[in-house]
């Protein structure tokens, strides 16, 4: 045994799984990964890859029953399968009960409210019809934000509703209505906690969104916010993980409103896009931090070593097919610029194909470098 004799498996073999495998390499930790195809980003970087469907209860059980610890890099896995593995005595991280709360935006918001954590005002509905009835009797004021309770991500499953007609064409299923808040900044923070209650808190990042694609445009580390707000975010994160005895890695997204309120928007109990910069900019990456947590080791040092800007390399509009990255020479000629190419075979418009991390000491310089690089660096076919 070097670090552990326990067998650790990951459901999901996308880019987050790949970066987990890379973080495991210095310890020579053997990871087992399951996803649909051996073409996926993590496959070449893990010791054992299983082709399988993490949505299938049977396949999740078959994958996990030979392992000791099972964790995830994506939320959309079979929860029934995870519950079964837990009942078989396996360590499942995050806990399937917690994952169930996270997967339902209605339950998630109620969870914050019940914990006394500041969040956006909301109402939960079992169907679109139910929401329409409440509108008819005049119990909701326009505008508000409609959100699908299940399976919304990257802005899909979110719609601004200014009048009743805007509901036309929306999915009939369970949904919530949220107060429309006036957002000054969108922020995120990653916290880890092991079974002894030892926590690692990274400094907050600031997310800037592209309104066209409704996707993260870039991320700035550290966030340009007063220390007071950063402290408040950390306190909220600690409250959430301590009150439920959470074990694992949790990314929490916040809104800072134009009137200075800090509200929790949503959370993800797994490695997160908003923590990519931790590889280059922090003493311990979010990926190593999750590995430490699943093995119940003490958290690594989260101290920031330098500033960073992260932006995603998205498939260029108009290109679908085998992916190619144009302008890579300029990237390698740029100081402290780091390429993360996920290795997905096919590009399509706005697909996340990789990311660039620019590190340094001056945020203004980093922003200029990003603008310059962006002009030349394109994902095409
Ligand atoms: P997803 O999980 O799909 O990313 P989010 O809940 O984060 O969905 O919503 C996507 C984006 O929509 C947010 O980043 C934010 O810009 C905007 N948004 C979400 N909820 C609200 C709200 N209640 N008021 C104003 N803007 C919102």
C-alpha cells in the first residue's frame, strides 16, 4: 500500500473525471472510471475504464460492487444504484440522500431556506399547469424566473417570464418560480469536508457569463469583492457542509445583488468548472482535494499562489465534426498560459472542448492576454 488499498471508482469519464485521474497520478492511485465510451476524455488516464451507462441502476451496481468507494463527476447518475451500493456497505460520496436534494431545484431551495441560508425567494410546483393556475389567480408577480426542477444545467431549463404567454412551449414537468434578482456579480466557492469534519475552503471566484450562449464566459480568481463578502461566503459554505455532515467536495454558486445581498443560487457536490483554476493557482487543486476527502485524509492547503483567468474553449458556431484547435502556436508563446484540451473527438457549436488558464500577478495584464488570445484561438474542424 502506498496511499490506500481501497478501490476508488468514479461515475463519469468527462473532463472532470480526466482531471481527477491526472490528480491521482502522482500518488499512482488506481482509479476505476465508468462512462459510455472508451473515447471519452478520462479513459486514457485511468487504470481501469468500464464502458457503461451511469444512468442504469444495474450498471452502476455492477460497477460499484467490486469497489470500496464510489464518487461522481456528474450529477445525472442513477441514484437508485447509489442507494443500493450504500446499503451494501460501500462508501458513496456524495451521500445519495444529499444528491437527491441537489437534483431537485425545488428541494434544493427549500433546503437553503430550512437551514437559514440566504437564497432567492421561490415557489415550487409539480407541473407547469400548477404554476399557470397560480398565475391565473394573481398570486405571482411578473417578471419572474422559471426553472425546471430537474436536469437544468448551463442555462438550459431557465427562462425569464415577463408575461403569461412566455410560459408557452416550456416543458410541462415540475418547476419552480424564482424572484428575479438584480445581479451585480456571480460568485462561486468550493469547500471540502471529510468524515472528521475537517474542511478545506478555497477563496471565491467570480464568474462572468456570455449572454448569447448563456454559458460561463470566463472566471476570475480571486473574485473582485470585499473581504467581508468572501468571509460571508465561507461562513455560508461551512454552515451547509457542517449542518448535514457532508463528506466530499461541494461547489456553491452565489449571486451578489446590486443592493449588496449575498444569496445562494445552487450547488454541485462534485468537482466543478468554477474550480479549474485551482490546478495552477492554488497549493492543492480541487481534484486532489476530492481524492483526499474520499480517502478521508486531511484537506490540502487551499492557499492561493497567484491570480488567474480561466475561459472555456467552446466549439465555434458553424463547425460540427472532428475537432481541431487553431492558433495554438500563439498560446504557447504567451507567458504563463496553460492549455487544457479535453480530447473530445467531435466539436459542435458551444460544446466545451477545453479551457485556457492564464496565471500571473496582475489581473489587467491577464485580461489583455485573454482578449489577444481569443482572437486567434478557435475550435474548428
Ligand atoms: P444552470 O444550473 O442552468 O446554470 P442557473 O440557476 O445557474 O442555471 O441559472 C443560469 C443563469 O440565469 C444564472 O447564472 C443567472 O445569470 C441567471 N439567473 C438564474 N436565476 C436567476 C434569478 N432568480 N434572477 C436573476 N437571474 C437569474
